[in-house]
C-alpha cells in the first residue's frame, strides 16, 4: 500500500515578489517562470525541479544572523520533525532513511542545510556524534526550531530560528536583511510524454486554489500541437504523520471540473475563451483535498465530455495509451485521466466523469480500476454538464486497495447509498451469452478463471442468460435502437442547452463569428436544435421508467447482500487491438471500437452497448483489470500485451458492496495492482 501522510501544521502564506538572482554552485538554474524557477543539481542533470516563487514560511528570527552571501544563494534544505526526547545519530538516520524510502522528490542533495524542528514535551539536546555524522553527510549548516540545545563546540554552524515547517525538501534564501529568510516548496518535474495532461499546477499560497505552471521541455509534442508539459509533483513528506486517509496521494483532474485559479476548457478553445477562470473549486474536488490529496494538474478530455474517437478532434489532441505498441485507443472522454494513471508511477489516481461510459471504457482499454458510482452519489456543482440525468463523478487507480479506500471516502456521504451494510456478496452473477465469449480465446480464459474464483471463494454462481431478453420488456417497444436514441436525446439536449448554446452566443457576441467545435459535439448540437422540450421530457420519463423497472425486476434488493445479483460484461475489445488512428483499424487482427453508436447503416444491439444499462438505470459499475493477453501488432511487427478487464454492475446504492468485492478479490490475490507503461504486469 502507499504510505499514509497528512498535514500537521498550517503554513504561513507569503508572496515573494523579488525572486532569486544568485545561486549556489551545486545547482544549475534552467529557466525562470512566474510560478517559480526550474533547476537541477549539477551531478543529477536529467532530473528537474521547480521551486515555487511564493514562500510557504517567512522566518523572522535567526540567531545569529546569516551572512549576506549565504542568503543571496539558492540553498537546498531539508526539514525533519522529531519528537524523541534524545536527538541521537540513530534517530536522525531513521528519519532520513524514511525520507529516501518514501519520497521521489527528496534526496540527499537537499541536506546542504538541515532544519531540526523539535516537537517534544520538554527541551532536548543533540548528541555530538549526530553532528559529526551529519557533517560527513555534507550538512553545512543546521537550523534548530524549538527548545533544542546544540552540543558545545558544535562542528557545524548552528542557528536558532522561529517557525514550523512540515517535513520535506525546500529551498531557502532571503529578502529584507540577514536575520530573515524565505522558505519555498520544491516540486519534481515529470515529463508528460503520453500527453495525458493539459498543464501542471501548484497550490497558490497567497490566494488559495492553484497557479498554472505551463512549464514545457521545449520539444513540440506534435507538429502542430503544444510543447510537452512538465508536471510538478509535490513531496510526499509534507504530509508525513497525518491521519488524513488520502494524505500524500497525488491526482490529476479531468478538465471539466472547476479548480480555483485554473481555466476550465472542457476540451474547447471557444469555451475557455468565453468563460472566466473559476474563482471556486468544485465541491467534489474540495472533498478530495480535505481527505489529504494533492492535485497536480488538469488532464485532457474529449470536447464537452462527448464520446469521440481519437481522430475526431479539432482543438485538443487525444492522449496516448501507453499499453501495447503505443498506438492503441483509450477512447471516450476521460481518456486523458486513464492514460495518465496507466503511464505514470508518480501519480496515484486520476479523476474522470462518466455519463455513458467515459470512465468505464478507457479503464477497460488501459487496464486499471475505476468506478462509475450510482447516479446522484456526488454533488456535481462546478462540473461542465453533459447530461444531468446520467452524469457521475468517477476515478481511476492502479492499486485495488487505494481504489477501495479512495472510493469509500469520496462517496462516503452519498445520498443514494444503501442504508444497510452488506454482510455477504450476491449469490448470482448474470453472464450474457449473447455477449460472451469474447473474440480473443486467451482473454476468455482469463474471464473464465475470474468467474471460477468468484464461485469458489465467495459462492457467487454464474448464471448463463440472454440478458438482452431480460431487459427487452423495459425498453421502448422492446427496441434497443429506440432506447439508445432516447439516451442520445438526454445528452444532446442537455449539452446544447447548458453548454453549446451559451458558448455559441457568448462567442458570437465577443468575436463576431460562430465558434468551431469538434466534429462529434458539432453534430450533436445540430441534432439538439431539433429536440423539443416535449421530446426531452419524454426521454426523461422513459429513462425513469427503465430505472424503476430494473430496480424492481432485475437487480432486486437483498437484506444481506444489498443486491440479489451482479452482471458482468466486457466494455473493451475482447483482447483485440483497436487503434487511435482510423486507418490502422483496417489492419489484419484489429477491430473497430464502439463508443455510443453502431457503424453507419448498422442496427445497434444491446449486447454491444451494455454500458447504457448503468447510465440509464442509474446503477453503480466497477472496472476490474484481470490480466493481459497478447496480439501481433502490424505496426511494431512483434507480439504486444493488451489488457483484459471486466465490468461488474449491481443495484443502485450498492456501491459499497461492489467496492468491498474488489478489495476481497485483492485480499485473495485474485486481482492485483497493475503496473505502468507497456505492460500491466
């Protein structure tokens, strides 16, 4: 499991107007930006760091005063908070060993200056042996905060300071004299090589919210696209010792959620140009911050969260799926968040949204855990609307235990959650025979093994049924295409009324011309103009009727298991490759990926679009990666790994039961944490 951390002290927030101009010889300054200065250590030139312009602490008392030369330099510093009554060499060693083991930002190069903040009940002293050992480690000065006495004739210059910092690496320099210094947060910069992000961000210590960093490596990401972003990762040590359940975790945020100080574009230049930068943060995201998580930047989304293929864009290119040969699709609107979590070890989870498959399909394609919660589980104020009748806030994670913990906490106050706790899992699992077996036989073997594990470990019996026949009585005239068309109306009408029309009017008013949208929303907005209020009301009524029928007849309440049954299907490709380039999908062995509509002239089948079940039925659904198989890539000319995942659906409000099942599967080693990059394992 990931280490648990938390904030222990309120940081004093002061803006540093005049930035540093002279730096220590051990550092190499690469560039300066409004958010801060990018640097590297001379003996570690391939790793870049950002030190924030804003100070997190203004130390107003230093005894004795530091030299003007020291204060004019760019000084790396490490702070340790120690509660032991006797500050020995071993105690300090243990803290620094924990730092090295825990954090990817801190390293021994930040030991040039050491702050020892004592948090004990009475005064204490530091052993001379500890000083000698620290000098051997390259410590050139020590700051003591709190009632700590240095040894007599200490071998390292020692200063008494005021103020308390959290543990971790920092940079210090000065402004305003030799008896004061400024301390600044440090971030490690990671290259967003798979283009999962739009930009990085760091907390705004003055105004609250975030500061957009927009730091790039200077290499264009595509011929016509933006340069590749560097994403700032904060030290995990700042949260060390906290009781906050998600403290120390980092997340990326889909760019349909408002975050104070950062633009919300929803994949549209026109939307960003006609909407002010938000001065508040979406309540759903504030909950994650209150749980201890840190947001590192905004991830890419298809425009206005409409499902689109990777080649169907005008404004923002799609992210790259890191799996397999590197050219596979990640589909749907939350693909930026999905690609990022599948690509980067330094990221713990990413936030997406799901209306008609936007977290479930990308999660299945990149092979990570995700949840579409029961509709109504989360306050979606401050989120760009696609369809209020189907929108949900979901997220992605690689580790099943973190996934379980984060979901349980994030949705803890869900107004639609079941009020009784499940004491066992459902006894029935519906297996749709019109959907299975999947196209890749090796993928089907993994699914069969998963089904056997459910039965052997938890007594969940697989029942083979034609699930389309079960659902047909609750569709409009038993017709899935008509049902699908009704769902389309919900999304098209809402998106046009709430987003497209206001954006169009504002753009014409400000710029005197029609905005240009991506192909899919452009078509949907055109169709939406023909949808009357009465048409929309009828679609809402049909959706509610379907929801109630499913609750009464398909996923029935059970006092012990919340739901009497589960449903399983595959939201991905059945172990076959589907590509981000349209023409590649005509290569031998490839398959076309279906989003929310069948191909031209082809009648849609329920068995190809089981993602509509949870969307229209308001049901919870989880994605569970169960392994990977191999395909022969016509692009790399070698065998490549591809994820295999399954979706589990249950009764509305039974989210906790589904999450507990994921954890139980992890505890039994049926499912595991997945790795980043080309392969899950």
